[in-house]
C-alpha cells in the first residue's frame, strides 16, 4: 500500500547517463509496467526503488516519505530479480521462508511461516519442490521460486524484474493470468519491468515506455497503443512492429494532406504545425500491419500505394505479407486464405484514421488526440 | 580408425599418468619403508626392498627406546608435534578471521587505493622469506616475541594471510551481486547478508584455504628456525635433530616424517567433500 514517486532521478555508470532526469508517479495499488528494450535502464530504475542501487541525484518518495537514503531493508518492498538471485545454499523452502525470518520484521511462529510458504508454493505449483536445492531446478522452476520468495511477504510494493521471461509459453500464459488474479487480491502496488509489449499491455494499469534512461510516454495500455507520443513508443508496441514510411505533409485549400511517394492522402483531425503558409515538411508515417489492406488490383480509392510482394508467410490463422515499397519493406497482416506470389504487384491502402504522423526530426507525434 | 587413435591416446594417457604417479609416490614409499627398517637395513647397499619390518623407530620417537642412547628415553618428538599443532592451528585461525573480512572488503566495497592494498598483500607472497627475516628478528627481539607462540603465529601470517585473502576474494567475487541485493531487500542488514548468505556460499572456498594454509604453516621452516627457540620448536626443525654429530638416525627421521604427514592427510580427507563442492560451485548460480 504505497505510492512511489521518483523525482528528477539521475544515475550515472561512469560516463554513461543511465537514468536521465526520471520523473515517475506510481499510484497506490497500481499495476505499473515499465517497458523498454534491454539497456534502457529498466532494471536500474527498479533497483533504485528497492534501494540496492544508489541514486546519484534526485529523490525517491514512498507514501510521501523521502526514502532516497534509506537502506533496502528499511523499505517495505519485495523484489523479484531477473537472474532469480536464489540462495544456492538453502533449500527452496528456506529460500521462500527467508524474507519472513530475516531482519527486524515482525516475528512469526514456525507454523505461521510454514503455512505462508506452503500456500504460495501451491499457488505457483512448486509445492513438491520445497526440499530441493535451487541448483536442481529448471529455469522456469527457479523463476517461480524467485516469485514465491516475494509473494510470501505482504510488502508495500512488489518490484518485479522480468519475472516471466524464462518461462515457456504455456506456463508463461498461465502465470500471466495468475499475476492478474494476484493483483486483484493483493492490494499492493506492483512495479513490473518487461521488454515484452504483450505482457505490458495485458497486465498494466499504466505503462511507462523507457528509452535510453528517459521516459517516452506514460499512459494506459489504450493510450500508449493507439496514441503513441513518439515514433519510438509506436515502434516498441506491436508485432510485427509498426511500419514507418517517409512522407511529406502539406496544406491545400485549408486541408491537410500527407504525401507518400507522390500520392496524397487526406489527414483526419488536426495536425500540429503545417498551415498554408509553411512549406511542406518531412514526416514519418506510421501504420500498423493489421491496418493495411493489400489487393492485387488498384482499388477505387484515391490512395493506393503500389509495391511488389517480397514474401508471404502463412502462420496458422494469419498471413504475414512483406511488400517492397521503394527502398523499404512494409509488413501487412492478411487472412491465411489470401494467396500472393513473390514479385507480384500489389496495392496497399489504409484508412486515414489508422495512420500516425511523426515529426521527421524529433519523432514526436504531430496529431493531437483528445484523450 | 578413429577408434584406434582414441584407444592409443587413452593408452598414452594411462602410461603417462602411471609414470607421473610412480615419480611422485616413490619418495613417499621410500620414506615409509625406511621408517620400518632397522639402522642396518637403512644404509644397506644395494638398497633392500625385502626386509623384516620393525616398529622400533616409531617407539623410539614416541615413548623412547632403551637400546638407543639415553636422550631418546625422553623423546622430544611429541613436544615438537604439539608445538607445530598449536602454531599451525593458531595461525590458520587468526588468518581466517582477519582474511575473511579483508577478502570480503576487497571483493565488495570500493575505497581509495583498493587495488594497491590488494597488491601489497600479494607482494608479501613473492618477497622471499629470507629477505624479511632479519628486520623481523630485530623487531621481535625488541618486542620480546622471540621464542613465543604469539610471535610465531604473527610471523606465519606473512605466509598464510595473503594467500587466504586472494583466494577468498575470488570466491566472494563469484557470488552474484544480485543474491546479496536480494537478501538486503528481504530484510537483512549488511552484516546479516554477510553471515547468512555470503559466508555460507563461500564455505567450499574456506575449506580449501584452511587446509592449504594449514599445510603451509605446518611445513614452515625458516621463520621457526630464526624466530623460534627451544620452547616453541616445531617438527620441521625437530626432524633436523636426528642428524647428530656421530650418526644420522635415518629410521627415526623417516618415522617422524610419516607421523608428521598424518594430520595433513586427515584434514584433507575431512574437508575433501567441500573442496569438490567448491569445484561445482558455479552450478548454484541461477
């Protein structure tokens, strides 16, 4: 039960500015996801919240208290490490009981400890492994022990660093729904770090996208997916990643058009910047694979982009079509029944509403959305 | 074809290892045989491999034997043995306490001149003992430490402490930092982490350095010779006593050597399983 505020937090590793003026406000009982590629500073951010990594400047507040200089054992947080960080000399049971017995926390009787450990072990399906050593477990089992070691406690906040990354697909999905379930009944704040956008969208109340130590955007899954603040945010959400085509934005008769390879497409809604007075300028046009239609014949619409089929892969219940448009590839999701042959000419079209416009220089989203 | 070369290779390996084994074991077997020979058999040429064994040598050095000269009636050997045991144990105990903390600090904390300090410790190991023995002698004399157990224990730190620090530092560095961080988050203080996580995890390393330090201390000669005396004389010097003015008591010397080796062997067997676990230490990391 805690809100966590990171105020202007900086962290350097030698010359590397790992965390750059980080501002985050995590609400009480929120499932907050930090999404980013490896090296973005996600783990560092989490470790600073836990107190095991010192902050170079700025402050961290929990429930309004400045905990920046507090040692980790004083902060009421539990953490799941990506490397599991299990205690190799202790059995699984002792690993999970460790946080209940360590330190200055409220003393529990042996039977209370056992009860708590068994309950969590059952939940995670590791109750038959309690007497083993971590070295005798598979990667997925170890990860569940690491998760269990955090869950036995009732901390103010859970900090989870890629807790599902090493699980195989089946357990991964199972654990994902377990986590969602847990979050309902635990009533604790959860800060969850992942590089998997699917996990982020499925689990998070809000998502922060971190890139090179800077926050790109914070928002609900809907906001960040449908209204990405920058091109980087758009590209980090979705599989296949969003297609980005170079274009030019221009104004004609008070209407805004975007021109892609000489073909104009009317832009819906307001766009920052261009007016009749300003000269046309470079933009990046982002369009998701599922919003593009590919047809063999030119459609009757005014806008269709010609291209050549590069490859068409049928993946079970969907097809992934790669089309060469000018110098680059565009990914299109098709139905599995559609057939395309390589080098065939196709025409791509999409609805103006599905399109995102990003500034060619800064990558900022140029469309203002009423969110 | 491939099978043939494989067999050949393993045959060469077996022969090579056999030769090395024979080379390494020959002196030990020879000493062992010598310790059961009577004086005549020891110096016989050509050497005798078949002889009637006797326990006289062992009796002479432990409880004393009438037939030898009067001095061996009250043998000094048990006293030397006890001296060595006291000095070696004390040395290892002191080194272990000091060295574990030093190694942990060097592995985990950052402070100014850290590497220089670590290197200074190491440099004690490659400075020849003879180089430091004279200044040490003068200092010990001023401090009245000559021929005292405390003094020898102190001097032996030069041998065991740097070794212990460097080996244990490596073991502490092996422990992933995140394990210690996890323990901090789980509610342990710095000291709690050290006692409950780090120390148990390096147990195999501690076992290995304890036995090796013990052997170093047990076998030390030069410090004991210069800084020791009648009261504290260890076996290494005591064995020299078998070389007398008119004769060399080869048989007794051999028996003393064999008895000397027993504690080291026992220790090695007791701690062996930890050393083997030390080799598989990596498997614990997750």
